[in-house]
C-alpha cells in the first residue's frame, strides 16, 4: 500500500506508466549504466545495513568518505548505484534511510578535485550517471528518507532532494553553490528544488548559491523536520518505524 501511494504521489511529469519491457527503476539503471560503466566491486565509501528484529524492513545506506567530506567521486557513485540496485531487488526492504557516518557533513557534493583529472567526455559521462542514479533513487518503490546533519551541498543536496522525506539537525547547512563555480546544479536540483519549495525560493537559492540552515530549510518546506543537532537520525528512525508498520 505504501509503495502504491508513493507512485500516486509522484509528480505526473516524473511518473511513467510501466508499459516498457523494463520496470521504471530498471530503465533508469539502464540509462546510468549506459552513461558510465561501473563494475560491481565493493565501494569503500558506501555501505548497506539491514536493520533486524522489530526494525526488519528498514535499510540504511551510509556514506563514509571522511577525507573529502563525503564528496561524490567514481567510487562513491559506483557504490550508490550498486546499493540502490540491490535495494530495488530486495523484496524485504520497506523503507530506506540515507545517512552519513562522517561528523558534521551529509555530503559536500561532487569531488571537484577528482573531476579535474577527468577528460571532458568523462565529466559528461559522470554527470549523466549521477543524474540517472538520483533519478533511480527517486523512483524506488519504497519510501526514502535523507538524514541530514551538517553540510548537504551541491550534489549532496540533490541526492537529498531525490528522497521522499528529509530530516535535518538544526546545525545543517544546505545549498546549491554551483553558480559560484560557473556551473549549474546538473543532477536534478534545478527541477526538484522548485517542486519542493516553489519557484521563487528555488530561483533565489540557485541564482545566488546562498546556503541556508536547518530552521530556514524547515520554514520554506525543504525539510520535513528540523530537530536539535545530532538527533536527525533518531527522528528519521522514528518515522521509518512508523512507515514500516504499514507494510
């Protein structure tokens, strides 16, 4: 029932009837694989944990790349792709939570130092795959929750925007600072942010690159809950348990 409700609540612009030879999530996976071929090797920066006992059905994806504040490079992108694919095939998964194991940061965005080492074609493939991976996350048939403590910037915020719900600590910092780097939010931020907060707020945040705190994010509807710093995971788990009971 909850999965069906998610499909109904999806924006008509995003929702596509399942008339293709492949389920919608597999279509997005195909697009991602076509853009950048990523192998099935384990990622060192993304892990999947399935909760047990009364929390069985809740799965957590953890980001852990402390040396670059969880910036998304090829290894993390491969880990996100493979992990989301595994979840999409897991009939026991009811709710997904995405969190960081690095203190004071959710995800700082794309790894720009790694990107400087890429050719122009590699950069294009990377951005296309990042965009397709977040679209794959968006259309997963189970509810998804982003747990934001600290910075969620650029691609990090775009990943959170791809989730159904966002919970943040009041010391969280969110923004799309790409215009300051002479680029644009290329992984869906220009589309998802206005749908969530409205065009006026979205345009201001994108045009200026301004960063906002947890309380302001709550006031404009960017997050569902803003809780005291350090308590976002507890609040997200409370919500995940509430949802899990409905399955």
